[in-house]
């Protein structure tokens, strides 16, 4: 829990249906690699793979009782790096993405003790790329991903603990006060 920002609650099987509904929301699908409506069978297979992998963790972000969205982290044993993804719940309050980003960064660079956090964003999702850059993420490359809908170009970004530490105090104060981090 970060006062004024929110908390991450680890998901369990009771969250599976709600997360499927969120994944299938048009505004969420528009930013994902998988843009088709996900069936219950497809979601159940993904859920089982994700939840059975000890390197992966998934959380629901909440703030003042409002569900902000989902945060996923992959942190393999050994390497000092992790990767992450997130999406806002349909109808999430303004500033949800910024709050989820802070919560993820605090987890990865705090209790998980990682040195670097990476992510990928569809190239056309400029808003999220800009959000990540406002937290100190830097573009590290581009990659083509094969998806059920065909190849997709993604931007790769990474943030180091050092860059986060330099921005952390100011961003935490700003987001706690306004929900904004521009």
C-alpha cells in the first residue's frame, strides 16, 4: 500500500472471470497483442499457464476501493531484470495507469530487488509509450511479434533502478496529490 496512490492485491482463481471481462473490453483489446474476443477456453488455458509459472505474478491494483486494473510481472529466478505489463479496468478512474505504474515500479525495484524493468508496447500506442517515458523508461529497440491477427511491431522500453530512484520522490508526491505524472 502506498498512501494516496493505491495497492496491489495478488489475484486468485476468484478473479479469473473478472479479468477475462476486462481483457475482452474493446479499449483493452485495442492495446493488446491479442485483439480478438478471448473465449473462456482460451482464457482458462492462458490463466493456467500464467498462474502455474513461479516467475510470473499478477495483481489487481486498487485505490480507495476502486479497481484500477491488472498488473503482471515476470521475474525469473537469477537475472536482475524483470518485465511487466498492465491494463486499466474498463471505467477505471483518471490516472489509473500512472498509479499502476508506480505500484509496479515499487514492487519490482523494492521487494523483488531487480535492477532493470522492461516492457513492450504496440508501436501505435503512443500514449502508453509516452507514459512509460515520463517515468524514465528509455526505448531500447523494436521487435515484430507474431499475433493471431498477424505481425505487430512493438517498441521495447527499459527502466533501471538508478533512473527510477532519480525520479521516484517527485513522481510519488505528484501522483499522490493529483493522480497525474506528466
